[in-house]
């Protein structure tokens, strides 16, 4: 999200429940259920398996989508539209670090699911441990560099005038908490533990939703309170993740100190498979920066705040599409690793249909409900008018936005990053950024059209690449 798997050198990982017992460790009463959750990826009917997996992951990420909306609402109503615009100006910092976390998570999840499918828990443990190490080092570096060069960084992101103090208050807190900004839920899903992956999203988001009003209103901390709420929830997710991977017994593998030691071939495999996801995240970051800086210079605070509101709505609307992609990956990865070609093909077909259908329905609903949705965030005025107009145009892109990420995730789950590179980097450089730069010169309306058109063109390219580069051929004599 190179090679198909991390090297299977001997590590200190827990090899499995049976070997765990011989080593004198108690697996726990539900150890068999945990291992069964993993093997079900290769035995349960694909349609039911995907329904279960995708509803679980959609619930997980959908909860975060709810947080994105409530956080924006608390800031907009408690501080003001300018503060919402400032928070969105800082968003690229979080997006950039999130891109690395996603890349490592997708790369490691692809290796983990395929290694477990091939009966190699030691390789799965090493991949997970190395993912944690690389992320922690990158997060600490981000904190140090970001805080040292904070003001120049914020100016480069478009923060100026009234938005700068708010952006500074928000950025200091989120940069300080960068090391806890991921729980690697994709690695939990890679072994079929969907319930815990849901908890990794739900519990932190509940904490964030509770903390936001307490800190923004009760403590009077404004945008700094919103940032503290975000970091507080992330810390809960990080703590849960450490417990799951490092301490919990009775799993197919358990990460030990030796697995944290950087292993160049393993790190290379993770980054190779995960690089398309990083490029997608980095591309999203670049696109947000280009839009923000263009609006900041040419249109002012009202357009910036309108874009910030639309971005939060878009996050919420597109969460089910992300959930479908995430639910599909362990199913595809495990079955590909086990050589079950027909099951892998079936998973691809069903998830693509679901993504297209949801996108069309979500785009239509968003366009129809743009006025009341925006009214929930801001009162009548220039920001509200601009946001309604923007959301109706962007809704066209919502209909197609899930296709390209799904196809890229599919190739990553197969351990084939090259087509995903083409989709993530190619559409960004050739289509999306040039459209925004060109049409954005016309004004905010041109920016909204460019963003929507970029999603539609990206979806068409993804479908063409899928048709030409899919390595699988349907096998009709296997049970699905």
C-alpha cells in the first residue's frame, strides 16, 4: 500500500496458540476464537465475509467522520468561521503524518495477511514491529522540525492575518502529540479481528467528542481545546494498539523487542507496498495546500471557511467508501496469499459495485441537502452562501471519489504497488493539481469545478488500469 512478503527470518514473535502452550504461556479462553477469525478469511462465503468486514470498517471510519463534523461544529459555533478556516489550514500537517501511517499500515497489513495465509506468523510479527518503529521515528522528527520552524511553515500553508493566531494555537498541540497519532487498525483487520479494529476507532472518537465541548467551551481554550481533544483521543487509540500488539496473548503472533529492530528488507517491503498510499496521502496534502493558498490569496476568509466546512462534510460522506476499501484488503490479501484466486476476484467485483452505488447515492443526497447541512455550521452570510455553492458542485465528485482509492487498495492488497503508483501519483500530477491551478485562477467557483472534475477523471483512469493490469483471471471451479 516489491516483494510479496517480508522475509521470514526467525524472530521473537509468538508463533501461534499451539506453540504458545508448549512455550509455557497461557493463550486465554478465547484464543481459538481469535485464530478462527483469521482463518475465516479463507473459508467464509465471500459475500457474507465482505458484508461483515465492510460494515465493521465503515462503522469504524464512519465514527471518525462524525467526529470530523462535530469538531468543525464545535469550533464554528464556539469560536467562529475564521477559526474553522485556521484549523483547515493546519490540516496538511496531520494529513502528511497520516499519509505515512497509512502507507506503513497498508504495507504491513498486506504482508501480515499474506504471511498469515501462508502460515508464517514470524514474518507477520516482524512486519508489524518495523511499521511501529518507522512511524515513531518519523513522528518524533515531525514534532521537532514542525515546532522549530512553526511560523514559516504556517505562512507556507496559507495562514496569515486573522487566521494565523488560531492556526498557531492548533498546530502547536497537534505537533506535540504526533507520536500517538495512529493505532494501526489496518494491522488488526489484517488478522480478521474486526471487532477490536472498530474499538480502535470508536473509543478514541468518543473521547474526542466528549473532550471537545469541555475544553472549547468549559475551559475556554478555543481551538487549542479542539486540538487537545484530538490528541487525547489519539492517545487512547495508541495505548489500545500497544496493548493489542505487544501484550495480548492468544493471537497468531505477538510483537517483541526483536521485531522492533529495523530490518532493511522488511522496511523496504512495507514502504514499497505502502508507497502508493503515501503518495495518495501526500497528494491529498498537496492538493489541500494548493487550494488553501489559492483561496487565501484570491478570495479571503469566507472562501477558506467555506472550503473548510465542505472538507469536513466530504470526510464524513466518503467514510463508507474508505470502509469498503479497508474491509476488502484483508480478504483480498489473505485469499491471494492462500492461492484462492476465485475468492479474490469475487471480492474485487463486489466491492467495486458497492463503491459505485454508494458514491452515486451519496453525491445526489449531498447536492440535495447542501443548504441545511451548511446552515448547521454557520449563520446566513458570505461564508454560508459560498459553502452551499461549493458543496453542490463538489457533490458531483463525491459520486466517483471512492473508485480510485479502492482500485489502488486492491493492487496493494495483492502486493503489486506499481498500478497503485500510477493511480495515486499519476492522477495527482497530471490531472488534479493542474486542474486546480488552471481553473482556480478564475475564482472559487473554478476551484470547486476543478476538484469535482479531478475525482471523475481519476475514477475513469482507475477503471481502465484495473481492466488492463489486474493479474487475476476468474476461476469458476473454486467455491466462493
